[in-house]
């Protein structure tokens, strides 16, 4: 490890610490806004460090940097404009959209880690397994969060949407996704199999959220938020980047706890929400005295 | 390679535990800002897009870089700005904004 790599590690550690402190500050209303700013400071350190590190260590092609800057401007302007103009009552669906693009971004990073090394040699298991998991989870959150946002916005019916044999279709698509994922790993870098995983996971995300009632949608957004955290952590494993691993794991765990708390506050169980099809506010039948 | 993997796994597991610890028992009015705030943090995937850019040298690589950068930037910039907007309502000292606060948090 050179002195430069050590410095990068220290800066990543500093940004991770700021994420933790920021999240901690957000637990109380009086310090919450400062907490968010602390977390944003950690983000600035992480991104600037990565840019300097990438320029020094690998350089890269100017077209790739142009693509990065163009994409970041496009996404950044869209994000900030939406965030500034959204009505306060429409915030949950916007958060859901931001969560969707985060999952999609993580899937794209993993996909690149899979494709970029080229066809020669094959890909190590330590990379291919997190890549497949990332594309799987990231794609589910991408389509799932968009459907959840549609339900919150009222574009898609807030009623649970189910159809006969839905569960069988779910299981079938899940099996296809898993088999293609295993094949992608065994074949040491088969892009076609990874595309199958991507498409199957996108379908799975839609199928997972459609049966959920509109009132339960915020809980599902929170759950998908935790999913995105895990997807980002997997992207970190794929490209060996500690900032992504720490921040992703942090959000994955925090999001899961938050999901449980939200469900509890609404007197709903997370399991019954995920299994879906129970409808909005309909009690789970197991506790009812039937005779 | 195994050493790197183990190091990363250790970081992953410990960060998971920190994540569990740091969000225990928060008031329900803060559920939405907390969700939004942690949503912004996973926008760190934009650092992954930067690394992708530094490694890309094929058209497929450029396209994936562009997609990753667009999506991640929307997540990270939008995420922090909207979280700040939500939290602005919490820091206003004693206005009659309690009802809007509760409305946004539901």
C-alpha cells in the first residue's frame, strides 16, 4: 500500500464516519437538518477522493469522462429541480423515484464491472457473485420503486393488483433469475446470462409491488431503500471500493430497521405486506377468532 | 485476493451492525426524513460511476458510465436537497407548521 492509497483509505474512513454521525443526528428533530448536512459533507469527501484517486491511478479515456460529466449534469439537474419544485405532499413518491435511480445506478456499475474486463480470461468469483447479486437486487428496486411511486402518485391504482396464478408466475420468474445468475457465475462472465438476470429482476420488482395496497406503499419504499443499500454494497465488493461497501451496508441495515418501525407504527406486519394481496387496512386473518 | 475479500466482508458486517445501532427507536414523525436521508447516502454509488469511467475504454463502457452517472447523480443531488427541504419544516421555531410536519411524515 502506497502513501497515496493510505490517504485515500483515511479519507474514505472520514466520509464513512460523517455518514454515521449524520444519520445519528437525524434521530432528533432539533439536530436533523445539521445531520443531513454532515452526511452531505461525507458525500463530498467520498466523491472528490474517488475522482482524484481515479484520475491518478487509472486515468481513463476522455470519452468516458465526458460521459460521466454529461450524465452527472443531466441526473443532477433533474434531481435538484424535482427536489426543489415537488409539493410537500408528493415527497414520498419522489423519494421512491430517487431510490429507483439509485438501484438502477448500482446495477449499471455492477454491469460495467462485469463487461469491462473483456472476454479474455474470465471473471473471478469474488467479482462475479457480487455483480450478479447487485444486478438482481438493483433491478428489483429500480422497477419496484417506480411502481411504488406510481401507486403513491395515483398513476397506478392504489388497490392491490393481483391476477390468478400470480404467485406461480412470481416463483417462475424468480427461478429464471436465480438460474441465469448461477449460470453467469459458472460461465465466468457471460453477459447474455446477466441480461437475463436484469430483465427477470425488473419483472420481479413489478410483480412484487403491484399486489401491495397504496397505504402500505411507504413501508415498501423503505424496504426497497434498504435493498438499494445492499445493492450499492454489492457494487462496492464488485469494484473493491470501501466507501460503497460501508455506506451501502449502513443504509441496508438502517433501512431494514426503519421498515420494521414504520410497519409497527402502522400496526402492520412487514411479512404480510410483502406477501401482499391482503388489501389496504384489511386485517390479517390468522388472529381473528373464527369459531 | 482472499485477504481483500475478507477485509471487505469485515467492513460490510461491522457497517451493518452500526446501521442497526444508529437507527433504533426514532420518533415516527422522523420516519420520512430518515428514509429520505438514508436514500441520499446510498447515492454514494456515484463514486462507483466515477471508477467505472476511469476503467471504461469501449462503447459499451461509455454507455454504462453515462447511465450509471445519470441515475446516481439524480439520487445523490436530489436526495440531499429533498431531505433538506423536508427537515426545514422541523427546525422552524414554533410556527403553526405542526400539521404540515405531521402530514409530510405520514
